[in-house]
């Protein structure tokens, strides 16, 4: 990876933390190997998603999001425009997806309607066999990996290793598989596989294949850089909340998924799986003191994780703000 560095997580030490800090300062993205995620968890998830997307449209729609704006379930092709989260008018994205939310609800009553929405039920398909089991196993593996990364983030920010633990022990993360079909007609002007956006939460862990028409990140000079597929690696990027937490010491970088070149040979179908790690609903995101220069004021007021997530989600799916 040229613009996006590749970091080996075999050792959770200061050297690894410094490399993460440098990547998050410069580009907000990095690849990881030595992550320890079992191959069977990765393959099981990947194959279950691919088999689901191969089903007839009518079968997939049996687990469609039950109403406009519902967060989990199947989202058909042309149902979302990620650039809308930045206030940009654009054609809908050329993808379909399946989304799951937190598998375990808090034991306490959820009196806040928005919080209950974040913990809404995922409508699971009956086919393919083993779909739900594979997704739950992968979600658990990503939760463990995200907690490990947050520990390294703490070291990188000169904080105690467990600084983030109490803020992510009931995280409201979402897991999404995207299918980008081979195009059968030219895109509309400005239409992409996934429009320009930044992610909302603490970090994202992405698994992608190497089909044409892939992920690009916008560097500090405004140049769009390809993020190539590396066998066995995940791509990690920080989200808006982590940028706020660090007072913009770390950057939440704009990215997109571009269309395949018109002269590409063979099928350009593409798949990706993204784990969107989001701190606890009530976690307060306030400037970390190690990221604040002496005598300076924080750039952003404190905000709760859940409130920020809902504001961004509403803009993405076109729901009115509260």
C-alpha cells in the first residue's frame, strides 16, 4: 500500500502504536496484518454474504428493512446515497447491502426511542443455511479486534491502555456486507458505487476483494488514492468521532468506492464487509487532554456517541433531523 501504510499487529507495543499514530495523523487509514482473526470466521462470513446476494431479488426482499430509515436488514440496489451524509445531492449508490446491529440489548429498559432504534432487531434470512451463525461469529471477532485496536489507540495517544474500555463495553456497532453488481448500463452523472463520505464512529474495519472499481481515499493534497487489496489484510480507518476525540490530531478521511473502468474485462462484481465500531450510546466524546496544546481550547464541544450517530444516519437516509 503506497498512500495507506500496512501495519503488523503481531506485537501490541509502543512501536506499533507509533506507526498507528503516524498513519492516523497523515491519512486516517492503514492496513493491518497479524490481526489474529481466524480464517474460518472470515471465510464463513464472506461466503454467507456472497451466497445471500446470489439469491433471487424476491428472496432477499423478505428480510428487507421493514420501513424507510430502518437500520438493519437488506437494502436493495439504489436505496442509499452515502454522499447525502455530507449534505451533497447525488444519485443513489450502485450497491446493495445487508446490515446487522448489536446482537445483545442492554438489560436495562431502553426509554430513549433513538437508543432503542440503535438496538433494533435484525431481520435474519432463513437462507442460506448458517447465515446468522456466520455473521454473529464475525461480529464477535470484529468486536475483539476493535477493542484491541482501541487499546493501541490509547497507547498512541499517550493514555493508559484501558482508557477506552468503559466507553466501548456496550458498543452500538453495525456490520454491513456490500455487493456491487457488475454494471449493465452506464452510471448517471456523478453516480458511484459508494459516494464520497467519512465514517461516523471510532473506527471501521474493512474486508475487501480485488475486483476492479474499488476503494479510494482522498489525501491531504486532494488527490484520490487507490487502496489496493492485500491478501490476509484488513483496512482500518478512523471515523468522525475519533477525529473529534483527538481534536483533529487524527483525520477522518473522505473516501469512496469508484465505478469499474468501462473497458474492464470480465465481471467487475465486487464485495466488501465493513464493521463500523461505535462507542457506547451514552459515551461522551470530549477532547482528549493529550491532544490539546497548552493554553488552547478544544475545537468541538462534548457530544454523546449515540446522538452523533443518529444525526449522521438521518442525513444519510434522508430522514428529518430532530
